[in-house]
């Protein structure tokens, strides 16, 4: 099985590489080349040297025909290699887009006039649906468009989007009402209100984003490109000045100008920042592709870039820091109650409670005291369900009344029925709250027996993750609806830097704005309509795919897996993108400095023999020096493509330390590599008599 999967992956890679090679030549279109000014300079240089070679057929020689042809061929390969780097990065997105297109189908939609008239069905094509239309979708049918469930509940297969085979529940009301066109209903039925026009669905947006068609250059990318263009213009002026100086010096010496236009073009290409110019676009595309592979859809490249600069993370407690369900951790008897009696009453009151908390009470009583195998059929049992109004649940049987619930609710219940609520119980409740737990008070026949200690279970490894983020200078803030005492205890155990207790939409929005006024970049996650204002304000806003349409529209990223912890991975991918761009820019500029020592001495050696002292590489001839440098300039692009696509190794260290490390590795590496490889190429050219 593993071998079969590996074989499929190899075939897919071969297909992607084949398409990238084809696209490399298609991208030779001048309009495409003009989009990258640095590589457009190489493109024009390749055309110019090709023209000089054609002129040599007619006796108009700038340099030897073979030498001019060699330079022209190498420059064309340089352009093609740059195209290939971009095409291979785009190839991943195109493969993902092809898979999504296969899942996007034109299906029959069962339109209905209202949720009450489910039998008045009109069959229409899904492409004919408009925003606001109502459709009913039953088991085995494909949801025809994006929308919100307004009636019913169903199990839905979303594997075409998320890749996750496990079905999810979609139902009306709450934060799990949003459905996506192209997904399949597996059971029951739902009535969906369409929220997007044809061609504007979530699937359409995904295809455009992963394919790269909707990708725009980010502000940092544009700024870097402007810098590279400025450098290129400076080097054009420098090259023209060198040619003028060479021509003037040759006339003064009464000799022919030893510096050819072909050599000067080669010099210009080597001096220009072609390495980073060739890889800049592929770095951005690959960064977005890595985010797509993490099952996150970014609405813009700006969002990924902002994720790399984020220094404030706002995280929901439930599902992100804790497991999401509180678990019974202890029974705390009061007023001399036997612990076994408390556990017995707690278990009885929880037998009909299907929540994870209720199940955990039953399990804890079984594990601690062996309470199991109860036969309640012979007794007159009446279970009392939990309601938001009473905030209690329980059971009545054989004239016995057991209740469990929030401390203040049980206290009122007991006192209203003539019972007493002791100070010992109040102290136990306070102690549990101070530990960050949730106290549930248990009463039997209006007498308080004790406390069930419900505990939020901190996820394994979150403390280490927060410690790593702290090393990078990122502050973590836990958002919770708990009271301040409980929130403080959980925050301390989890290792977050701060918390927002009893959070409200207004409170989240105010906190984000306060941080932004102080110059911070803020990231947060959310899934509900009440999260939409804060998501719209945050610099990086990750909406859950399971969330409401309002949350998705407010965010600039959508997590298809709906995993609250994904925000941490998004920050890592963003930082890796910035690290990769910075590292390769450093390497490219350092490369250019080293190449000066190869070409400048060779360029003017005929005029000033003393410049041979600068030939510290010991290159065999001026012609060999130029050819070696221009060949290296082309090959280094190919060598760096894997690094541009994969990204530099991510390290959780402060920005200052990271900068020092990159300068050391990529700065010194960029200086050393040309000395080694240009010399090696020179030796090979000389050995084979090619220069």
C-alpha cells in the first residue's frame, strides 16, 4: 500500500515537472517577462546577444561568434530557469486546483419557495441559483451552492474540501450552520439558504487562490522588487560608464577597444540581482502553497505576510488551549457527607446527561467507588434536564430529589425549599474556582452533599508551544467567557502571557484596537457571528470553515480543518516565508559582490595588466572568467529552487538572533559559493578546451 502511494506521488511529481518545463517556455512571452523587471533585463540581454551572434554571420563581429553564442545560450537558460522556478511553484497550486475542479459539479438543485413548503420543489441547475434562494438537500444529494442551514440537521461529507474523511454535522442555528457547495449530505435533510451567486462560491475562490490566478504581490514583495529594480538601473548606468571608459582608454592608448558589448552584457547580468529576481515570485507562490497544504485558504498574500510579522496572538480557551470539554476530576464532600454517597448522587443525576461533562461524572464515580450496573427500570424515575434558566439538572425517584448545577442556582433551590447552604460549601466552591475549575454543587432532598470538581484539561504540549512563541517575541492572550478567577488559574497552568475573561464581542474588538494603536500586529481565530467584528479588525483573522458565513466573510483566512490551534501553524508559515525571502536576498547580494572579482579584472586586463593582481580566483583567461561567472549565475538559480519551494528551516528564535544567523549562513555562504564554483567551472572549461 505504501509503495503504491509512493508510486502515485512520483508519477504526480513527474507530471507536475513536465507541465512546469512546458510552462517555462510559454512564459517567454514578452508580456509575462515584463512582470518581473529584473528578469526582463536578462530577457532583453539574451535577445541582444542573440542578435549580435546573428550579425556575426554577416561579418559584423563584436566578439568571436562562438563566444557570443555561448553567452546568448546561457542567458536564455537563465531566463528559462527563472521561469521554471515560478512554474514549479505554481504547479502545486494547479494540481490542487485540478482536484477541486473535479469536485465542483453542476448538479440539480431542489428549490423550494419557503422552509414550510418542503414539498413544493422546482428542479433547477445549480448554476441558476441566486443569492437568497432556498433549496432542500436530502441524503445522498450534493449541496448545490454555498449557504446557511435554516432548517434541519444532517451529516455532511466535506472531504472534497478539507481532505478529512470523517463526516461533520451541519444544523440550523449556532455556529455550525454554514455549508459549502460541492459537499455531500450523508444522512437526514437540510434546508439551505444560498449565500453566493454562481461563479462566486467558496469553491470558486479556493480554485482561484490555490491556482495562483488571484495572487497579488504583497507590499513587502513589491518593496523588495522596487529595490531590485533600482539596483538594476544603477548597474545599467555603471555598465554604460565602464564601456565609455574602456572606449576612451583604448583610444588614448591607440588600441582597439578590448571590451566587447557581449562581455558588458554578461557583466550587467552578473552584477544585477538576478538570483533573488528569478526566485522572488516562486518564494511567494510556494509560501501560499504551504498554507494551502496546511488546509488554510488565504484570501490574500498580504495576510500570509502579516502572519509572519504578528506579535500578538489571541486564542480561544476552549478547543485551543483546553480539550474543549471539562472533565470531572474529584468529588468534594461537605458537612460530614460520606464521599461514596456524594458520588452515588452525582452519578444518578448524570445518567441522562449525554454531555461530555455528564459522562465524565458517571465514569469518575465508577472508577473511584465501583458504582455501576444500576437498574432504574423498577423505580419511578424522572430525569430533570438542564435548562439555561434553572442551570441545574437531576433526577427524581422513589420520592427522592437529586439536583446538581451551578453553585448559585443550587443554593437558591435549597434555600427556597427550606434547606441550608453552609459556609463549608461556599469555601469549597471558592477553592475549586481559584484552581481554575468549575464547581457543580450536588443536593439530595434539599441537603447539600458536596461539590463535583470539573476541570478544564490543558492540551498536551501547549505550554511548550507558548514558550516557543515567547522566544520569538509573540505575546499570547487567552480569550474565555470564564470569570476572572477561573481564567487566571487556567492561564497560569497553560503558560499564556495574558487573558481576557468574561469576553464579549465589544471586549475583543476594544482589546485588538488598543494593541494596534500601540503598533502591534494582532492575529485571532473565530467561528461565530459574534466574532465577526473582531475578525474584521484583526490583522490576521482565521475563520473556521465550520463557522458562520459572517465569520468567513470577516476573516482574511479560512481554516478548512476548523482547528483552533491552526493559528500557531499559520504564524510559523508566515515567518518562514519572510525568513526565506530575507535569506535568499542576502545570499543573492553577497553572490553579486563575489562575482565582481571574477569579471572586473577580466574586463580591463587588456588595458591595465596590473589588474591581474585582483584575479584572486586565479581564472585562466578573461573569456573563461566571463563564461564561468555567467554559467554560475544561471546554475545557482536551479540549485536554489528546492530551498525557495521548501523554505528555509524554521527556528523559534528572536528576530535579532535570526537576522544574525541568516547573515552568517547566507551572507558568508553567498560570498564563498562563487569563489568555489566559478573556479571549478573555469577549470572544467579549460580542461575541455572550451575557453
